[in-house]
């Protein structure tokens, strides 16, 4: 096993069906083949408690609708559990952590599209939930909204958030774009997944290896 001098936290972001999970699984396999210690995880989820919160968020309960404020707080509660119990310990143990969704998703869905709280308040709440952990690098997978939804719903069960309108999903995409436009250029990369997976898969690995080598 290769030893790293520090741990790394890579985040995979984008709308539904943009290719996050496909790329993350491939990256895990490729990095492990190179001998690196890798942990693949996701948000909401990644711990027993946070996975329970995920079910609560995603299930469609006809009995009682989850209000938007409670939804945001649940996402952040799941993040606190996940960051404290899984991500931080794993980064401290010098692993490469690959995480499916993180801060940008909460911003795009809950802050930009649903306008649950203003940005200043959101970033304060998030700093509590994430213990101020920042990704070393974020990949933003980009695809047309309709194509993304078509891909996503073809391969898994449709959840409460998928069922929202096209306009909602378009607003989410804009939310991601706005979020990344304010981030330092060297902290993220947009991967257009209009092309076949094969065309992009090595871009992600190449960039991960560059980030690791640059700070070794
Ligand atoms: N260029 C591409 N990159 C990644 N996936 C692609 C690409 N082209 C087509 N696909 C297909 O699109 C689907 C993308 O789904 P994937 O589960 O990776 O997306 P996701 O972003 O994780 O979605 P969700 O938000 O629903 O979890 C997969 O079935 C994959 O094979
Ligand atoms: Mg996925």
C-alpha cells in the first residue's frame, strides 16, 4: 500500500444523473489499483445514523410532508454526523476520501432553488455542520437537465426530489453554476458528461493524481 504524507478530500458534485456515482466508483477502483488507500462515501449518508436521515429525506411520505426548513436541517445533521465520524477521521488517517455530493449540492438545491435561507446564514450553519472542512478539490459533472433525469431514473428508483418539476431541476443546475463561479479556479473542474464516460474517466484520475502530487 502506498503511504501518503497527508489525507485528501475529493468531492463529486452535479445534478441528478450527471455521472457522479459512475465516476466515483471508477476513481476508487483506479486509485486502489495504484495502491492508494481510498474511502468512498456519500451525502446524505455515509454513517449508520446519516443513512437513516437519508431515508427520511428521500422517502415520499404521503402522511406528513417534510417542510423545507426541516429538510435543510436534516441534510446538515447528516453532514455533521458524517464529517465528524467518518470523513475527518479518515482524512486524518491519510486516506483519499471520495465523497458523492457535499456543500455545493446543499447550496444548489436548498439555498438557490428552494431559497430556504439566505446565503450568509447558510454558510454559518454549514460551518457548524462541516466543522469547517473544505474539499481539496471538487469535480462538477455537467449534463443537460432532461438527459440527467432520463439517465438517473433509468437506473434507480425515483425518489421525492426527482419528482420535482423540470423548472426546479433547471434552477438547481443554475445554483451549481453560481456556486462554482465564486470558487477559486484551481479548486474545481467542470466535467461535461455529454460525451461517453470512456472519454472523461481518465480526466478525473489525472486531476486527482495532480492534486496529490502537488501537495506531497
Ligand atoms: N459521460 C458520462 N459520464 C458518466 N455517466 C454517463 C456518461 N454518459 C452516460 N452515462 C450514464 O449515465 C448514468 C449516470 O448515472 P450516475 O448514477 O453516475 O449519475 P449520478 O450523478 O450519480 O446520479 P444521481 O444523482 O441520480 O445519483 C449512468 O448510467 C452512466 O452509465
Ligand atoms: Mg449517484
